[in-house]
C-alpha cells in the first residue's frame, strides 16, 4: 500500500484541506497519516527535512511534497 502523510497546524485552512483530502483519498488503497504539528512538535524536524515549508502539505511516498495552500509557515509552528 502507498503511504501519504498530511502535515498541518490546525488552522482553519489546514482543517478544511484535511476534510477535503479525507473525501478524496481511498483509504483502502492508500495509508493516510495525518500529523498535526501543533500537537506533535517533535515531528517538525522530520517534516522540514522532507521539504515541508508552509502547511498544509502532503508528503507523497516518493518524497514529493505538495503544498496545498498557505495556512502557516512551519517556522511559525516551532516558535
């Protein structure tokens, strides 16, 4: 199964993107991990290392980062 990681900060833009993403991804075919960086700040270095800059963002299994919209800069979350 393929894996997709959705990083967000809990802001309204992020929550809206999460709701839409859940409606689009067939979770019978794709493992979707949702990481709220505000609640799991220990994941921030991993997200930054993968190339996540603003959130919400999707990290695909092949390492491609897709920035969906601008909710918050990752540096704002870690402050």
